[in-house]
C-alpha cells in the first residue's frame, strides 16, 4: 500500500483520519531521512575505499614499472624482450585505469554526497520546520479555542466580538500552517522520486563510464595480450627443451671424473695452495710465468706439489694441487717439466687457499729451443679455447631488431654452406614448410618446429650451461628459415630441382626479392687490413650481405670478397 493522499480540505476539518494519514507521511519522511544519512555514510566509506584501492593499485603499478627482468646470457630473444617489457605495459594499463578511477572519485562527492546532503537538509529539513510550525500553531489554536469555548455568555457583547475575532485569527494561522505543511510534506514525497534518485543515477553513470573505459582498454589490450601469450608459450617450449638438455649435461658432468676440466675462457682455472707464509692480499695478483716443474715426492712432505718461477718474483714458488690428476692438468696448462734435479725442501709454515690467473708469456717458437711436445701442447690449448665463427654463434650474437636484416644475415650464412649441406637443408626446410602449413591439424606451428629442429640442426661446439641457454636462438634461426623459405632457400631449390642456372634477369629479381645484393661505391676507400677491400669511387659490388662486424658489409669486387664500409655505398 502506498501513502494516503492529503487533501487541502482536510486541513480545515483536521479530523482524526487526517491526523492519522499525516502521521503516515511523517513516519515515511523520517525513514527516508535516516536512510539518506546511512547512504551518505556508506557513500563516504565507498569513496574512501576507492581512494585506498587507487593508492594501492598505483603503488602496485609503480612496482611493476621499476622491476627489471634479467635473463641469462648476453642476448635476448624477441619473446624474452616482450616478456621483460610486459611489466611496463601492465603498469601503463593500470595507470590509465587509475586515471579514470581518480576522475570517478573526484566527481563522486559532487554528484552523490553533496546532492543527497542538500536534499536532506533543504527538503526534508524544510518539511521538519513546517511540522514544528504546524504543531506550534495547532497547540496555540486549540488552546485559544478552548479558552474561547469556556467564555461565559454573560460577557459583554464587545468582549465576545473581540474573542470571536481572535479565534478567527488563530484559526486562519492554523489553517495556513496546516496547508503549508501538507503542501511541503507531499512536495518532499514527490521530489524524492527524482532529486533523491538522480544523484544515485549520476554516480552509477560514473561507474559505468569507468567500467566502459576498462572495457575499451581491455579491447585495445587484446592484441598485445594474444602476442604476449604466444611469447609465453614459446618461452615455455624453449624452457622445456633447454631443461632436458641441461639435465643431460648435468648427468654427464656428474658421471665424469672429479678433475674434469670444462671448456672456458681460461686455459686452466681453479684453486691452489701456496706453500709459504705470506699475508693474504685482498686484491688478485697477476704473474707472468717463466717455468713450471713438478716437485718430487721425496723433496717435500706434501703431495701434489709443483714449483713455478715468475717474472715478478725472485726464487721459486711451491704450489699444491688438489689431486694428482689436478696437478697433471695444471702442469699441462703451464707446460710443466719433469724434475731433472732434486729440489731443496722448503719448510711448511703456513698454507692458504688462493686463485691465480697465469698469463701466458710472448715467446719465440724456435724449433731448436722448444721441442715438438711443448709446441703441440701450446697449440692444443690455444685451439681448445679459440672457436671459429659459425652460423649458430652469429645467430646468438645478432641482436638486431630488424627482421629483414636477420633474414639477409641468415641468407648470407646459408649461401656460405657447402653445397651438400645446403641441399640437405633445403630439402628439410621445404618439408617443414609443408608441415607448418597444416598446423591446424598437426599442431606443428613454426615455433614448435623451431623447438624440435633447432638443437638438432645446430649443435653448440661446447657442452656448457651457457651453450644450452642459447638453444633458443638456434630455434629462432630455424623459424626464420621456415617463415622465409622463399627468400632464403627457394631459388637454390629451384635451380637444383630443375638443373638450371640463375639467369641475369632472374638474378636481378632475386636480388630485389632477397634484399640488397648489389651496391655501388659513393666514395673511394683504401683497405687497412687484409680482410678489407680497396675500391675506387663508382665501383660495383656483388653478393652484398650484412657482416658480423657492425657498420660493415661483406661484398665481392673484382673476384675478391671482403669487408666494405656500409656508409660508403648505396644499394642498387
């Protein structure tokens, strides 16, 4: 049931039914007033919570912005770069959302709290003031009426007329107060339908605007999210394949000898005990080796010892290895000799653990002075650490973000492969292109094929954790070969398939299709090293490819292949 209607005519009657209906309106008005108070209180709590949430999200966004990903190795794949950049993208997205939330919070007080408080004070407050006036006039009127009715009829006529005039005046004031109160209370009941609801609607509209902005941001974020999911899946696949290889390496290292020497940048590295009493220095010392001789067992009461002479010190330094096999490795690394005479026994007073980095000395390999074993040992140690450039090493170190540059670089490396190797690679990649074209059925995407065939086609020259971590770059090379088969391998395949040679016209088309293979010199240049080319202004170069050296190109001029400055030529 709704509220009963208050008729103005009932104000004159002032019947008990009118008073009962008026009381219903007053109860409803008081209930509305209490509800608005609670709503304002809850609204302030909501705004405060939104402010706290916004502050927390901003702090969270700042933490994402400040975090820096660090990946293993000196280069990163595109997937790793995008993943490392993702935190900043997340931070930017959250910052944009919070800017809209801040506008919502700033407008919340104006569109919700202030209008509700204004309605409660001005409208409901005015109705309460009208009730006070109505109650006051009611009491005054009925008190006057009671006195008027108690007047004796024996009073003088003039006195009675004055009393009638007074009661008429009080009745009119009562009627006016009653009419105004009835009008005001019904006005408030009607106004609350819009003045009470409109602020709530405006606040909800602000919420909808905020949520819509979030929806728009989510829609704009969708392509990046899909790309990031693709990057994450690729990284996960690379992790699985790398983990398997690393576990195999760990098992091989575990089953190897205790003195196994892994490949590294140093000929030999490790810890030795020096047999002398000397203060331990905080800074490392560098020595230039003069000689190394194994210490006879009967000349010292310590095992696994050998003597060295260095340029920086006078006398002999006695070092102790960790085991006999470890001593052999040190002697081999330092070209150690067998003892030819007894060495004096040195008293052992103090020993400590230290690490030496022994720098090789520049020597003249005179065959009359150095025997073949010594020279061979030196060459072996040198070749063990020196590794020629390969397709894998180039792919690992190529950090260019230009996809065309990568394709041209891989094309140049494939072009250098022996013919049989290239034919086998063409056959395999052509098959993988066919397989990847059916990825909707076989789930063999280009990325998955790269994970499978990357470690198979390109093996690292050393078995280390660092090499295993670079498997991801081998996978990328295979992906480039599959995705750019027509650019890298297709023309080689056509010629081998049909037994033809590339005509000049087709060669020109291929050079345009594959990249800039021809160039012209804008300036003359004189070579400073044997691997560079000298050429005059206007010289024409063929087979122009990116070089491993930054700022240099590899090209052929007058039958000779070498490096040319990139800024000296223009591509044709």
